[in-house]
């Protein structure tokens, strides 16, 4: 049973460290008196400050975080770490100020020092790539649990220590939260941790202060070009994880030119994995069976070692994610035969991945999958997997993010039109964009790709899914792509409560299918 906790996970019994020691360790400029003061935590948010915390003020989109130093002091902060501009903004707060040229860049190392991250005995796994990061992290967690290893994870969906979880707000938490989470995991005697590492996490210092034992790479495809100038810059952000100051070893999927380039340009020892019959790699994953209930695969590697198992998820790409997780475990020291024995005992990998090709339908009526995929490559792979398991119609409900990478929308619309029989285009986090214009772009691309196709435009997501359900019958499949695990719909800066999973189940009940 999962215990959902409505706040970040922090150590319950923090060990104080002296502020004077912090100043000396990082050669910080001190303004104010810190004699006898100790620090037990660190936070970037004045609203998350706990007594004994160091408040870190960094420049924000609309204001400097140091402007909230007085509120942090009132909440119990013992000092402020900031830059020169922040020191001026916080002069009246009464807090001692520790000055550094770039407080965000310093945060990871400072948080690691405060939370004593280097004393953590857990094996650290990092997973990066465009698609599949969350799935690999959950598959690592599942296999480790089956092996009897106390584990934790942090992903787009949640932060988790065993059965204790909190909802995530960022794919990779800020460094202050991440190091606090690891300190809490140390208290719980966690021995292995999977961390989903986004490109933005690497670019914005969120994993600073950590050296991962094993880093895994899934793939790279069109996404996030609102944050990066082009695909090469996006690739370079991922490449940073495969450097000696970030990771000790790597496991890289080499199905694409990007993966092969990652091998060529990384500066750590790496093991390679392919899912292609003609691919050249240390390990190879071969799909043996694709069913609605599971995907069975063979993983073969060096010295004629192999493992055959299944993952209770749809699609070859989920088998690829599982294979990557297994090879990462082997590279960290786990025995392949022990993994194979455990998975054979349990009938395969016992995994649940929220909102990733998640089947929510029952034994009757159309199959319904909710998926977080919101990139062209994710659409392509998931639709192909669905097509392989049905002779019925494929009906797809989807939209596109507002205020995010708009360059991928036309590809999304075209791929959806070619892969599905019916499209229902709806709103998906329009944010501050005009949702009608987003839908128009998707529909125009769909019509150009498949003239005369069956396309429906339904703005409201609830009505959109019910429209799709009204068009489906026994043997058909509905793919609701985009919202995945999320529990809100963001419009004009307001997060409106909405769970695609819960609402779709309700619609299936209303239709008499559940």
C-alpha cells in the first residue's frame, strides 16, 4: 500500500553542521555573525524553509529569491546563501549572508556537504534520454525489490522510498531537495537509488554534488527545442552525464546515431545495448512475444550469458527499457543468473509504472491505454505497439503542450494520423497559449498526412475521451496520449484538477465496460 506524503522527503534526524565550517569549506564571503550557528538543511524556497535551514536565494524569472529572505528568516532560516545582487536585496532581513558568485551553481556541492551525501552507501543509478527514463527507473526499482534490496527512486511521477512516496513537481528535483531525499533514504537504509535525470537537470545544476555509479542512456529524439537551440545542443546536455565528474560507468543504447555518438564522445567506461538484429553491441534484446498483457524478451550478452523474461507492459520499447535496467544492474555488480532466477520465480518483472502505456480497461470492451508520451518518437513507438496487438480500430486522443517546444507539433499530428484510424484532438496543458491554435496545428498536420482521415476536434479532455469511447467497440483500442500520471490540466497559469486515468475509468463505468 502506498503512503502518499504531501511534502518533500527530508531526513527525520538531520545531523547539524557548523556554518563556520561551511564558510571555510567553500571559501564563502561572510557578512554578519555566525558564531555558534549550525545548519541542518537547505532550501531554495522560502515557503519550504524549516528551522535550522540555510536559505539559498537565486535570480528567478520575475524576482530575485533573496527578496524573500525576511520570510525565510521568520520561518527559521539561520543564514542566506546568495550572490552579490541577492546580498543587497536581503540586507534588511537580519540574516547572516554568505556570498558566492553563482548560488545556483554552488547549491549542489553545498547541499551535499550539509546532508553528508558522500556518507551514503547506496548504489546510485542515473537514467537519461528523451523517452523511457521514468520506465527504466521504475523497472530498476521493481527488479531490486524482487531481489530483496531496499530501494528508492526519483522520477517525473514521484519520489519514492519503498512504499512511501510524494508527488513530483520536476522530473529531477532541485539539488537541495535531491540531497535531502538521499539523506532520508540513508536513514531508511536504502541500498540502491534510481534517479531520472533530464537534460534540464544537467544544464541547471540539479544533480550537482553527485557522482553516479551507473548512468544509462535510452534514446534521443525531437523534444525540448524550446530549451535548446538544436538537437546537437540537446545532445551535449545529455553527454555531460557520461563524464568522470558525473558518473563512474555507463550503459548506452546504441540503436541510433545519437547513441553511437554518445559512446564515441563519452569519457567513462561504457557497455552497449541494442534492440536491432543488425546492431553491434555488447548486449542484445530480442522480443519474443508481444501481448496486451506483457512483452516477453531475450537478453543476451558477453560470454554467452542470457536471460529470458517478460515485462507486464505493452511494446518492444518497454522490453528495451527493462533490458537497459537489467544491464545497468549487472554493470553495478548484480549477478545475471541471480536476476534470472528471481524473475523466473516471479513470472517476470513485477512492475507498475504510473501512466506509461498503462492499461486501465477491463476484460470487456475496448482496450484503453493511458500514456505520458508527448513527443513524435513516443507516438510512433506506442502506436506501432498497439497496432501489433489488435485487428480492431486504433483511436487516439491527444493534444500538445502550450508554452513548450512548438516545433514538434506538426510531426506529432502527422505521426498520429498515420498510426491511428481515428484521432480526437483535445487540449493538453495549453498554459498561456491559445488552445484553439494548438489544436489547429495538430489537425492541419494530420489532414496533410492522411487526407480524408477521421479526425475530431473536442477541446475539453473529458468530453474528448468520451467521444473516443463512443466510437470504439469490442476489439478496438483507445490510446490517450499525453497526461499519463498527471493529476491536473494547466490553463492560463491555473492547474485544474484532472486525472486522465481516473476520468477514463469513470467513463468506462458510465459506458458499462467496467
